[in-house]
């Protein structure tokens, strides 16, 4: 999946810091194949996450640090959230 968050004005550094912390912790979870974070021009943060199965993803959503990240987005991200785009492997 691709997760994209656009920072509110002045919040780009805070968003990057929180995303880096989320990635670091998420990479330790069982069933996480890949978890990366990148930035786009303008300060948006894009995370690429791949899980072994739906159960691993659901477990990730239940982690305290994932819930804290989502709560922080309400204050620092445009639209008060990130957009999530599910992906499916085809090749």
C-alpha cells in the first residue's frame, strides 16, 4: 500500500519525524515485508508498506504507535489524515 500525508503549513519537519519513528517501529513487526518513507517536493511524506497478509496489516493498525501517528495527523496533516492506496502484486 501507499500512504501519503500532506503537511499543514509549518508542519513538514514534524510530519517527517513522526513518519520516521513509525517506519522504524513498524519494520520490527512480524509480517512486515517492507516499510519505507520518502518525501515529495513540497514536504509530503509517502510511505510504501508491504505485509505478508491481511492479519499482519490488521496487527499493525492495532499498535499504539500506529494509533498515535494517526492521531497526530489530525493536527499536522492537510485533511487531518493520510490517504491510503491499496496495491496488489501482479508480476
